[in-house]
């Protein structure tokens, strides 16, 4: 009796093992192949596609198996049906996937031919998207490195983000999932919008394309833009100056047209300087005698100004006393500097760019603003002498580290398909091999299940 029970246990064990070497093992293999996607920003939302695809295939086969078992009770018929369905669906999935992807890659190549983008064919990428050895870097690794370098250079994240839930003036913002961008009521990026890779690429590509467009005409895009803006400002009858008289504009900027409540004015600077002087007085006041003792009376005298009475007039006096500029400065001089320093683009009113008649120049004006002014506000400068993380504490990278138009085209193309396709490649890699393995698994699982049932029936009869 013990011998029979051991045999029964062996049948159960072999049935379980046979079952596990089918779809469960396939899922494990696909997951292992997908590990290179996990934790990578480009694959954050897609790394599981291959595992899900195989799991869905397993569910379909199981459901068909259950339905057929309701009508067919014979072991042989059920085994053959499950074998045909499992192997057939796995092979068919692989064949259909290959055919579909082959056409998709041909389509990609045609769509990007004008940009000079390199797209290896499907057969090459399905073999090299992931490598089993360390002798050659996989295409997934190369892609992840390219994405990382771009994000680091321009100091952005793969997905866009936004500071706060509204604009500076408390106006509402709207998120567009397709663009991966937050927009203001006037259609521009929200005040706190932080570039994601999609919009950063769009801005940079458009910027360089328009630069090349004007260069081909023997013109400089920046010079043309400045001339257009100057014309709009100086022509009293321009559409821009007419718009500045509308209720929409005045509501956004105030009657003086300068969005006074959002700017760093002289009055606000007085308050800031007074608070700063009050906080620093105790800590630096004691340095005066020391500076005088070492012969730096001029600097000791400057410290005497650091108190709660520190204001704009004091700063003007100090600057003129030290002779830092050829011509004496005034409060008006500082006011003009502050105006440029604290420029405010209302998110509810049209910008001056909107009134440029030349569509190419208008497009250039927008992306130039996003790449420079908007980028500077969020610490992600896309164009300039210094790019990337440029703020009070960081100097960013030199502009020659920026991407060329050809490199931008290449990366844009790659992010358009690799994050979606490569996780599915992980599933496709094993389908042809596992069609046979799953077939063998099915036959063995049914065989040992039948043996188990027959032996269990024998034990039951003997027990009676």
C-alpha cells in the first residue's frame, strides 16, 4: 500500500512539474528578459507589456480548455484539443507579431527617412534588443543610456511635471496627456510647467528647424525676431498695441500694463532690503572694527549701512560712492533693471509673439521663449551659453554639449516606439521555442493527471 501511495505522490508531483514548465515557466522567462526595463524612466509604464501579453495568452488557452472539457470527457480528446489550441495560439501569436512588426518598422523607416534617422530593421532589433552575454551592449542598454544623457544634459525628467496646481495669478491650468504638458488659459505652457522629454524634444527640434529655415534664406532668426518685436512695440497702430488697450489685457496686467502686483518693484525691494539688513546687522556689525584695524576702513564704512534702514536709496548711495559705474545711477536706473529682471508673462493674456504675421517667425518666437525664458524659470534651460541646470547655485553645461538636430531627430524617433515595442519583444523572443515546450508540458500534464486519477480510483476500490 505504501508503495502505491508513493507512486500516487510521484504522479502528482510530475503533473505539477509538467504544468509549471509550460506557461508559468514562459512567464518567468519573459519577466527575466524584462528586468532590463524595470527602473528605467522610458519603460516605467510599459516594462510589463510582455509579461501581460503572455499571461493573457495563458488565460485564453485555459478558458478554451475549460469550455471544451464541459463537452468532451475523454482524456485523449481533451489532451489533443488543449495541445492543438496551446501550440496553435502560441505559434500564431509569434507569426502574426512578426508580420505586424515587420510592417511597423517599414512604416517607421518611411516616416523618418527625410530626417536621416537610422532605424535597424525588425529582424536585427528582435535579436539584439537584449543580449545574453556581455560581449555586446544591447540596444535596450544603448537606448536607456541615450535617454539618461539627454535628461541629465537638460535637467529634466522623462515625464513632465508642474509646480503647484495653478498659475502665479491663480488662474487654472489644464493637463494634456497626449502632449504631456500643462497649459495656461492663453495656450502657453503653465507658469510652473517642467519639461518632459516629449516637449523638450519638440521645442528643441522646432527651434533648430526654424534657425535652419531662416539661415537658408540668408537671414538670422534672432535678428528677424527682434525686428518683428520692435516693429510691434513701436508702431502705435499695430495689432499688439491695439490688443494692449483691450479689457482682457488690462485685466491680466493692470492699468499700467506691467502686472505690477507680480513684479519685484522698488517698494518691495525696500521691504526686502530692510528685512535683510535687520537679520544681518548682528552677525556682520562686529566685523567693522576688525576691518578698520587691518586698514580696510572703506569696507568697514559699508558695514555701517547694514541695518533695518537699508533700502534702495542706500544701495544707490553706496554704488555711486564706490564708483562702480562710469555714470552715477539713480532709483530709475534700478527700476529699469528690476523691470527686466522680474518680467512677467500673464498666463491669461496673449503674448506679443501671437501678433507676429510670419508663421515661421511666430513659431520660432514661442519655442525661443520656452527654451530660454521659461527654461530659466524652472532651472532647465534648453538654449543658451549655458544649458540645463542653470540657477543661482548651478552653472549648467556649456552650449556645445547640447544636442544637434540630427541627434534630436534620432532620439525622438526612438522614444516613439522602443518603450512600447521592446517589452513585447521580450515575450516574442521565447514564443517559438515555448510552443514545443508548452505542447510537451500539456501532454505530460494530462498523462500524469490521468495516471493519478486511475491510481486514486484503484486505491479507493481497494479501500472499500
